[in-house]
C-alpha cells in the first residue's frame, strides 16, 4: 500500500463510480454502473485508514476480510484481493453490485464519520470482475469426499452460499430450482441494468466447477416431498425465499392493468418480455401512464424498467418522505436522473376502472409523518380531505413480499411463525424437522442478498456438523417464546 499519511487519506475524495449518461441508459437495458478502472480502484483503496480493529468487517453479514482485500487492491495485487474476498463471499461480483453497503460495511466505516466512507462495494465488484475478465477464476472439487449428500432447495443467494460451503467441505450437493433458470431473485427480481444475468451465470458456473449439481424445473413440495428428499439425501437446506407478493388491500386491485412488481419484473427479466419477439410479452407500456407504489429497491427497479419500456410518465408514489425510503440512495438518484417522477408523502386509497374492468386512474391521499414506528421511521398518517385523482394506464404494486408458502403447506412438520416464515434457529438454521435446515427470506422475510448469504453459510456449517455427529437439537416451536417464533422484524 502507498505510504500515505492519515491526513492525505482523509483529504482524498471518494472516487465516483463511472456510469452511463441517463439519456443513453434509458434507451436500453445495459448496465448503468461501469465499474472502477484499475487506477480508480487503487486511488479509492488508498483512502482506507488501516484501522487496527476494522468496524467495516463487523458490518458485513458474511465477515469479508475487508481490511486485507482493500490493502491488496491499494498495492495493485488484484488477483490476491479477489481470493481474500471469496474466502467468505462466494458471490462477490453480485454483492458488489446490489448489496446496500451504505447500511452495512460502508455504514460502519470509520472514514464515514466525518468524510465519505471507503467505496467497499465498488472495490469488491472490481476485484471479482478483474478475476473473471482475466481468466483467473480457479475452482475445483474438494480433494477429500465425505460421501454425504445434501439437497439445497432454491438457487437464490441463501441456497448458493450454502451449496458453496458444503461443496468445499467435500459433501455432494444438489441444488433444486423451481424455475427454468438458476439464480432465484438474482435473475427474476433484479433488472439487467443493475445486475447483468451473465454475471449471475458466471458466479453459478464457479459452483458447478466445485462439483455442485443443479436441477431446474424442480418444484419441491410438488414433484418431490421433503420426506422423499430425506430418503435420498442426508440433509436438506430450504432457501426458497419470499416470492409471494403483498398487495395494499384497497378497492380496484383486481382491475386489468394492475401488476405486482414480482410479476412485472419476472416477465421482463426471466421471460425477456422487453423483446418484441418474446412469447410472453409484458403489457405494452410505451406512451402509457405508469405508477409504481412503494419505496424499496424493488419499487425503484420496477419504475426504472417502465421508463426503459417507454412509459410516459412514470411515477413512484411513496407514503413517506424521500429520506425515509428504504431503497439505496444510489438507486433513488439514478431514478431521478432517468426522469422518474418521485411523489412522496402520498398513498393510493382506491384504484379506478372503466366498465370493462380496466384501470383508468387512482385516488391518492396526501400523508404526513407522525411518531416513529417499529422500523425506526416516522409513521405516515393520512391528511383528512386531501384526496385527489390521477389518470393511470398501469399500476405496479411493490409494497413487500411474503414467504413462499408451498413447502410449509405440503409438510405439516415444518413449523411456521405468524408471518408465514419458517421457524429456524438463527445461529444454525435448524428447523422443527430433523435433518432439515432453512435460511434467507423464508426465515426472515424479505431482506438483502448478503443477509441471505450469511444465513446460508451459517446453515452450511451446522449441516456439516450434523452430518459428522448425527446430533440434532430441538428447535423451539412457534408460540414457545414471547414473540410466537416471530423474532425477526419485517424489512421495510
């Protein structure tokens, strides 16, 4: 690392991520952020203060050795930096693009107390891309095989992280995916311009090199039950996510032209509905009036997709203020640059339709912020008599998701919480069914990629121990603690 004084490190500004101009990127689905060059990466890495007790590591859900890899970047040792990252994070090119670093590693960065934090996410992306682009990826099956077999249900972040660690330990791992493409929410929920699918495929290819097997179009709970899997495998990990969309429970949500964000984004991402030749085209939104209801990353993704499909205008309507939005700051800024009309302190109370049952508009009520709620944000409160009507052709609801209900419905021995999540030990992922572990959104409710990966890694360690010892400790069933087994607050 360059010999810079503390004063010199503090004086250097955070390096800006190169990006496509808004006028260019809204005409297609190419990736918005272009990534650091080698020079920019070194300049940014040299800002690190070399803390003796790095707080950034404590802020990372999978404990990436941030101080080590950033120091290697500063020295220009990019290949070595990538190896350090991948000790703890099997999907660095993905996490570097989509994780909310401002709330995690960068949020804990000491530099950020009085200056801009080190751009840890951008550096993680850089080293992962460098390794891939220079043909330096090395992944081989474990030399020693245990002979134990593990089934991983779901190929999203939790399942992939769990499968990686188990494969490295020498277990035979098979991942079952219900859809026809691997990646879970990484492929159906995040647009191409934010996470190119070739990046997801490249990360999954590395797992295949480790010996992980994949089966697509395999809806566990329908084609096979958990009991049938346990006859074939020594343990099962459930990482099926939270893919059941929530709605607002207001009049008119059944009108033609009203979508959940899940359906809208899946049609565009997985079925390539933005292509004219697609077999399952999305509703033509070109020149149509589109509104997305919500304020998270999914809502931002949906409205930015609508912009690219030619919506005019495209609005994001959110019931709190912009400062209260849970979406990443970068995504909000990009949306505004791209022409999204951001309407805050407003919420729909009714969707309006014509005699044919088609959406024509919405009644919006203005809101004000009251006292803080359980999420720590000020609670939105309606302003009496403030309703007004807007014209709409398409409405997209992005107000959150519930856990996938299929497996719990088909196996009564899997205990659920009041929110429909699976009861599982936080430290190990053990469920109420012997030999079955779970992690990610199916346990916590909708959260982040890196949090799901952390849960997958903890479960992998516990599965390895279970396969070695055969010991199984009982997990408290719902209702046996003060929160009825629901001890994880919903993600806003």
